[in-house]
């Protein structure tokens, strides 16, 4: 009797035990929302200032960085925040030594009804890339760029066939070098539109966008103000579970008060295609056609969902065409290989003249995950720029080679 009683009691307790086990497994599987990363990298650049052939100067750089962050879902909402600081030391050009930093905040908001939206803020400071410079000569002083972006968006409709969307974006861009004061900009952009979503696999959108911008130091005595109007047509298509296509075509008109050479009336846009044929291989393609004045769309894509979006610095150009092809391959559970090719075609309009150039950038890298906490990796890169005919006043040819290796500790 005691045996039968004990057996029946055990049977009655099995559902409770199973439920407890599932809850424990779910809690264990839930990712820790907090993370801490520390890294040390060493790199070599054969042409640190992107100078003409025969004037190259190589450099070795040490970069020590620390990053903290949180990615926390709260009911229907999600809060994402990160902050990083990095100390960069140059062996031969110690006047370039700098401390870079950045903070990013994002809140994805959703109500129980059909209203959703989000808020974002970022502030980053780093050494300005010599790749983006224009002009007949190179500025070799330390030039720190500070970029502040914030904005909000809202949508009404939830999972409905039609969704109303609206948003606001603001950007400040400042340089520490006096020679780059004419690149500093302040922009505000608003947009409103509607999205038609006949299924989960495809959607179409149309919206109007209006941007007001100001270049406070276009000349030493004159500021330039401009207005930009866009009519955006967008679509997102998921033909299979392995690929995603996103596209935007915009009818764009820009009017400058002073820098009239940068006025533009025409078509801009962007195309992004992601394809993952296997669990190990991922491919992506990006095409962008944009003007110097764009504030809302010209972003570099993050390497992973955990990486923050880094806004591309506004350049002293009228029109930029960019093509980027990338691939990543999980060779093993611990080894990942990345490669990419980027082609940039610029139409340059500056006070000293006009012209064009074309830049090709190739990268190849690999990482090895030693353990859950430790990762090491190395990367090789090549850059080559060719100036167009009659462009000697605004650009010139150069080449550079880069190599870097890093070790990273991650705690979650």
C-alpha cells in the first residue's frame, strides 16, 4: 500500500515538476541584458594621412577600449543603451593621440492598441577619417568630429492593412580643426506618410520629408541655409525566409541660399538586399545614391544587431554613389570570416572648384572565439582612390594598406 501511495503521489507531482523545469530552462535561456566589453587592438597603416604617392607616411596605432551596455525588454517595450570610450595612441604622430567616446540610447515603444513608435539619441566623438577629405592637399592636424543625433517616430495601425507613420530627426556635426569649419552642419527633418502592408512578406510606403539645414561657417563671414524636399517611395519584400529586399526611391529637390552649386533636383535612393543561403553563409548588398545634405537615410549598416548604427559624416560633396558587397562565413562554431568590397563615387562641389573621384575599399578579416568570454581577430584592408579628369583642385590619387589585430573580453 505504501508503495502504491508513493507512486500515485509521484505521478501527481510530475506536471508540477515539468512546469518548474520548463520555467527554469526558460530563465536560463533568457539572455542577460547587461554586457561589458574590454578590447586591445594594434594596427598598422601604410598611409595614415591618405597622401599622394611618394608622400606616404606609415603609422602604428594602439587602441584600448571599454564598452558597457544594456538591451532590456520591458513588457511591450524595449530599452537599449550603450557607452564606450577608447584611447588611441600613435607611435610617430603623437599629436593625433585622442580619446574617442560615444553614447547611444534607444527606446522601442508599443501600446496595447495600434500605436507604436520609438525614441533615439546618440553622441559620438572620434578622429575624423582622412578618407573623406576633399581638396588639393591634406590637413595633418588632429581633427576630432563630434556628431549628435536624436529623433522620434510614431506609427498608428499596428498589424492593420494601412499604417500611418511620422518622424523627426535632428543632427549636429562639429569639427575641432579650424580648416573644417565649413563642414559643420545643423539639420532638422520631419516626415509623414502611409504604409500599405497586404501581407507579412511585402509592404509599400509613400511619405513626404522636409529638411532645413544650416552651415554656420560656410565662409568666414557667411552662413549657408538650405531647404530639402523629398517624396519617398519605399518597399520591403521578403521573397523567402532566406532573403530580404528593401528599397527607397526619392524625388529630391535641394535649394541653398549661398552654396548654389550644391542645389539638386533629381532622384536619390537606396537598395539593400540580404541573403542567407545556409546557416553558415550570409551575403549582403547595398546601393546608395545621396546628396551631401541627407540626414535620415545615409547610414552604415551595423555588423550585427548588437552594434549601434554609426551615422556617416556629411561630406563636402554634391552627390555620392556608394556600392557595398559583403559576406560572412561561419567556418566552425568558433571561427568566422568576413569580407567586403565598397565602391564610392563622389561629385565634389567646394569653394576652390569642382570635380570627382572614385574610391575602392577591400577588407578581409577573421575572428576566433576562444571561449564564451574571449575573442581574438585580425583584419586586412586596402584602399585606392582615383581622381577624375580636371579634378586636381578637389582630389588626387592615393593608396593605403591596413592591418590590425585585437583581443576582446566580453562579460554578460
